C-alpha cells in the first residue's frame, strides 16, 4: 500500500519535476494514538506529532506520514487526513492511503491551500477569469492560483460517475460558479476528491515548486536525484554464494524504467556520477512502466544501467541525466542454466537442434571444446533474467 501511494505521488508530480523517494515503512505500537482526533482530547494530531518526535518515530530527513487506524473530530465524525503545511509531516487514515486523499495531504505539505479557501468570506475569489474585468481577483483572493476556479466546498454537489458539478453555488457577489469536471477532479478541492480526484493544475505545480525552493522547514526533507537510483530494498550481488532473496535490488514503482545494457566490469554498480562506460541503447534488458503493479519485477538486472524517463530532463542542462546510471556489470556470477542451439545446416535458419543445459553443464569451461564442429548459439541464462548470447562457429580444431 505504501509503495502504491509513493507511485501515485510520483505519477501526479513528476511532470512538475518533483520526485518522491520511498525511504521505508515501519510499524509502532501506541494505544494512545490508535485513533487521533482533530483538535480535542488527549490524542490530537498535534500531540501525536510531539509523541512521535520524542519517541524516535520522526525521521529528520524525510516527510513523515503517520497512519492511525482511525481519525475523528467528534464522537460521531471522522476525517481522512490532516497535514502540517510545509511541516514535512502529515497523518492519513489507514483506509485513505491509496486514495486521492493521500495526494491532497501531500499537496498541503508542499504548500497548497484548498481550492475553495475563503469562499464564504466577503473577500472571496470572484468567478471572472478576465484580467481586464474590474471584478477580477483570482491572483489575490482564494488560493491565489489563477487556473483553479472560484468554488465552494462542493460537498454532495459532484456526480461521482461523471464528476460533473451539480450544485448552483455562487461567489460572494452572487455570480454563479463555472466549474467543469476537470475542476472537480482537483486534489485540493473537496467535492469530487474521494472518487474523482486525479490532478493538480499547472498553477498548483508551480506553487509547490516555489514553496519547496523557499521553505526552510522542508529543506531537511529534500535530497538529491541520485537517491532515486538507490534500491529501497535488497543488495547487489558481489561474489560468492548467490541468494536471490538477498541479492535482488528492488526499485520503487511509479517511474518508466529502462534497464539498459552496459559494460565495463562494475561488480558493484558504478558511482552515480561516473558515466564513462558504454551502453547499448538498443538492448533494454528490462523495461518497466510507471503503472507496474508487480513490484517484485522492478529490479536491476546484471549487465545493465538504470535509465528513468521522468528524470532525464532535470536540471539546467537538459542532457545532464539523459544517460543510464549505475552500470552493474558483474561477471562473478555463474549462469543458472542455458541452452545450446545447433544450426544443423551450418547457417542461421530454423533447422536447429536445441539442447537445454543445467547450471553445471552451461558453466563447464570445456563446453565449447566438447562441441562437434558446426554453427551454434549459446544462451547463458542468469537467475535475474539476463541472457548472455554468443554465436560460435566451431571448426575442426
Ligand atoms: Zn485539506
């Protein structure tokens, strides 16, 4: 669930060149904060934050997301999430972790207000979008983001299938709202949030980037691009016995990865800033889509380097990250199995004899020497899925 949430965050934010690195997940027991309340009692969100910080459950270099079993603001009411704007902390009810509410709270943490803020004040955001209209105030009222329309909370005013606004609300000058389904899908509104929420506007993305660049309270939670190229779990195989449950470096979902063939003998992966090795762009050993749901598939194959499409234009130099990173080219590992294919006619055609090999046979140093003369293809299949293919012409010597 947490990896799913991290993937959703990245898919929603990556075109704004904001990336979220998964740092980990842990459980802790606290009877007092099984349920957190909004603002009253002995189990408020504020008290939980203090308790967590003083009991070692707040990481100083991360956005900390707490997931209580339940959240309530009165004996009969509940809420789904609560955030500290630019505070690197929020809480979200367990059931809401994989819903748009997660993005709503993250939006608050990155400095976004609600799209309806101030709607019931006399100084509300007006409906007009025409900067030449004397009533225009979209840049100075409400959320001060001009591509989100004037609106109220739209509670019960959104048709959940079409995401159409069905209300007839108006601004504080009695001008009827103009709200499209695209507007109700905004993460920072309320009406369509649970079922329709799927987007931030360009204006909101710009605002989040501005806040991140200027906020001192978020600075410790920021890291470098290189961190996205570190596995969240698993270790690289170096030498000696191979254990796939340990030696499988796993990468977070939510990106389009291309693990591209590289060479250079890097038994540990190359340093992130070392791109001196050659890559074969035409041979992608493993391609992963950003909506991949089988997270066990997202692993770094031997003899490949990591290319993340979403990252490739970060920075002032648009080519800076446009090269596969962290070449992992380890030749210490024996193949798990293999196939020897003989081309019976002595040319590359379909008349073949296929001879599967077990690990002992495919790793036998005498393998080629023992073959009869002829044309062969030898496939060495590694346990991580990589295949090393060689064509040989064996003569009478
Ligand atoms: Zn909110």
